[in-house]
C-alpha cells in the first residue's frame, strides 16, 4: 500500500515537457508581438520625421518623395503635403514665367513674394547681372552709384567703382560751367569791341580749327576780327549768348581732358545805313583746353 502511494506522488515524465512547451510558445508569441509593435513604432516615427521635413520644404522633389515613400501615411498628412505641392507647383509656374519674360523688376517682385524659395539665390544673381548691364549702358556716375548702393556685395562692384571714378572725373562741375560761360562772354565781347589783347587772352597758342579751317593760329582769329570791323559805315557789333548750351568733358591719353562746347549765339550788326543792319543766329562749336583756352571754334549760321 505504501509503495503505491509513493508511485502516485512521482510526477509524470510528459507533464514537465508540456509546460515548458507552453511557456516557450507564450514567450514566442509575446516576443513576436513586441517585435511587430516596435517595427510599427519605428515606421510611424520615420513617417513623422519625413512629414515634418516635407512640411518645412518648398522643394517639389522633397514633397513628391514623401508622397511616394509614405503612400499609406496618415490621410491628414498626405492631404497637407499634396496641398503644399500644389502651391509649390504654382510658384514654379510663376518662376518659369519670370524666366520667359526676364527683367530686374519681375525678379525683384518674385524675391519679395517668396523670400525663402529655392530660386531666390538664382534670382539675386540674375538681378545683379541685369542691373550691371543697365548701369553700363547708361554709363553715368549716377547709374554706377545706384548699382553700388543696391549691390554692395555684387559681382561687378569693383568694376562699378572704377567706372564711377572715371565717369565722375568727366562730369562738368558748376564751377567749370561758369568758367566756360565767362570765357565765351570775354571772347565775344572782345570780338565785338575789336579788343585784341582781351581776345588773345581767350585763345590757346595754336588752334586745331577756326571758322572751318584746320591748324590755324591766333593770328587767323585777329584777322577775322579785323575784317568784321573793316566796313567804314559800321556802327556796332553785338553778340548775345543764349541759354542753349551743351558741354561735354572728354578724356585725353595723358589723363588730362578738354571740353566740347556747343552754344547758340545771336549776332547783331548795325550800320550808319539802317537798311544794311543784320541779325543772325549762329551755332558755335568749340574745343576748350582744361586750362580754359579756346583751341578750336567754328560758327554755322542757323536758318529760320
């Protein structure tokens, strides 16, 4: 009887194996579920990162990449990115239109409207180039100064500064304009009064041209004045400088310069016989040295 009870207390051999197998199955199922969960979490986090990156991007390739890689992403996310893609594609269309009708103003307008757009660096380079072309074509100190002001770090800044210095040096100052007006006033007063010394004070030693004759001298000018005053019945000669002036400053090879001057002058000649009186208007074209001496002068009668 005691022997039987002992046998009953011994565990059966297959019972332990079954328990072990059950435990292993539970662990495997639980572990597999955990693995699936972790993979899904990683996928969600990857999608979230991609979504945030796309949301902060204005590049079509980035937006399309999100849509391609996350076809099963949250609907709200995909709808948001698709809407942004439509906006970006609209901006791309505007950019292409700007390129087809290129101008500095249109490029500036694009940059102002879309300051963070991927095309802004390209637009700024094009603006710099177009503004430089415009300044070079205008070729004035004001144009070069405007370029330097608007493009302090522009590709052509140094070139613009050199051009500005050159052009500015050839601008006619107010003092130079006044000097030239006084010079021609003295010349025509001397001519009208027959004042040789005053006339010579306005002339360079050698003249390149005078009254359409080339390589002349001061003596030629004196002879011209003497002929004006030769008529015995001459009463008076008067000249009046009008306000019709055009003055240009031209460079010479030795870094010096000269003036090209065009001015309209009225000439009135009176005689003892009034029937001989004359009134004519002349266009005077002259060359003046930097020192303020006439080195060339021609006069052409204006009709009408």
